[in-house]
C-alpha cells in the first residue's frame, strides 16, 4: 500500500503505525501482566492465613501496569527517527515517568506496612503510653520517598543536583531563620514521638487548655476542649510546656470538706468518719482507698476532710452524685447533722 510509504515528520506512515501499536500494546500488556501476576500470587497466597500479601498484590498491580505501558511507549518511540536532542529528552521523560511510578508504588507499600505493623492504639495505655504514630510515620515516609524521587528526577533530566544543593546551602541560613517556627513545630512532633507523653484521644492539660487530643500532624495538633471547641496547638509547645495527662492517671481524686455539727457528740462524729470511709470504698465507680479525718474543731461544727477516688472508666458526674447521695442518706439515717 502506497500510503504506508508516505513520510510524515521524517518517518514512514508504517513506522508511525508500528509505534502507535506498541504504545497501545504496552497498556494492554500491562493490564494482562497485572492480571497474570495477581492470579499467580493469589494462588500461592491461599496457603497463608495473613491478608498482608493480598494487600501487597493489589498495591503492586497499578505500578506494574504503568511500567509495562511506559515500556511499550518507550519502545514505540524508539522505532521513530528523531534527532539527537529530541531523542535524549524522550529518554529522560520516560526515565522520569518510571521513577514516579516506582515512587508511588514504594510509598503505597510503606503505607500498608505501617498500617499493618505500627499499632494504631496502645493495647494498655496506662503502661505503654503509646501515641498513635501511624499518621506521623505515613506522612514522614511519603515525604521522604518523594524527596528522593525528586532528586533522582532532577538528575535524570540533566540538572546538576550537587550544584543545586550547594546553591541551597548558601541560602540555608536565611531559610532556617524564615522557617524557624515550622522547624520547631516539626521537632516538637518528634519530641512527642520519642517521649510519648500522651496518646490520641487522651485528655490533657497544656498551656491553659484542657481537652482531648483528636489529631496530630507534623506542624500542629488539634485539641477538643470540654466546651467542644477545637484548639489548634503548635507542636513546639509540647517540647517547651509541661503537659498534664489526665487520661493516664488510674483514677481521679475528689476532695471534699464536710461540716458536722459539734453537738452531735463524739460518737456520732466517729460514726460519720466510718460512714465516709465505707461509702468511698463501696459505691460503684469508686476506686482506691478513701480517706476521712477531722481537720478542725470549733464550737459550732467539726470540719471533716473526705477524699475518695473515681475509677478511670467510670462516669465522673454519675459516681460523684452517687457518693454524695449515699453520704446524705447514711448521715440522715444515723442522725448526724451537717452544719
């Protein structure tokens, strides 16, 4: 056929058809290879009880498809006659695309491994005090992979990475000063990761704020206050401010002062102390050993300090209300008057 021998852009129409055929075949070949790999690996993985290999196979299919597709495009382009400079840039672009695909695959694999092996929540928050480091590790690993990929792409495109890094070094001091707050916030998140002063969903007090930590990023964290408002806290504060972890405590201490009428008599006052110690240990939701003792005595009333503890998993207001009602009920039955 004569039209196949016609020239377009310095190449025969036949060459263009062959090139386009390999490009299209690359995409179809990629899909086919992914399906074959998936079938073979799934057949092998049926013998294992872990689901990790299934996730890895599903994650590897898109990069494999794109790699074979890019390979078909590269071979198709190699069939065309090009000058040296266009040929060089085609090869560079193809290599850069390969780096991008591999970087996406590696980043996705790291996400799966981190989700699989890094605990999302401590099994025993009271002893391990482990924070949810999954978001931090995922963000850090993804950033690291793409930084490395960016450096490789720059080298592939012909840029002098060493000279570029040297140029960045000249402005490093100015950049460090300009990004001082950002760097301090990042180091603050690293401090939390290393010291583990709290976990996600822990209730803490810091810098005049009290609430539950709902999210932690590389720069800032979110704290939901008792008024159900969100406070954005720079992570640098965690490294320079005392943190009170309320959730980490095994129980909550409650201190009260009761005034018993002096004219009740010594025996009634002793009975009042015994009642308080008993109630603080018997009411559902309390924890630990309660304390009760006289702190002052005068002509009208005796001041009694009453200390008890509410268990970590108990409802604070419900338990407090139950204890106070039990005190009133028992005092009334015993004929003990409050001043």
